[in-house]
């Protein structure tokens, strides 16, 4: 079973797809490939060979824009592929400061002073 990109985009309320997402390879996440069966090791090796390895200490977090999840279901012996878009957002900030950091210009008509926005 599969879905076309245009069907997925038309089903979303707000889609976030832009060209910068595809400049760097996705982060590969393998699920349920821990069994000692030879065909699972071969499948994991094939998927790992498709994408470059990442050095956790030297990777630029801003370059990771996508994630590819490959999950193996042992009961049905099927692979499930899911492709996610990753968005980095600041956490623990007020709403006004978060909008400033995300380069969205806030509505200043309701505030008298910048301190009210922050």
C-alpha cells in the first residue's frame, strides 16, 4: 500500500514542505531490527548503507530537517516506512519572545510597550 505525495499534501491542514528539507539526508531510525535473524541484519545494513553515518558529537542540528522511520513487524513480516519533517522550535519561552526568535513579526497594535509583548 502507498500514498502519493499530492494526496498527503492535500489531506494536511498546513504542510511544511520546502526545498531546504531535501538538501541533507534524513535521520534514519530503525525499529524492531534487534532480532538475531540474518535477513533482518541484511535489511538493516541495506538501509544504513543508503544514508551517510552521523557523528553525534559533530552533527549540525540545523541540518537535520527530516527523519525516516523504518519499522519491522515480526508478526506480519512487513516493513513500515514513515517519513517525517522535523522542525526546531524554542522551548520554555514566552509566546512573544518565541515569535521574535522564529522571525515572525508579532502584532504590536495591542501592546503599549515591548515589555508587554515579552
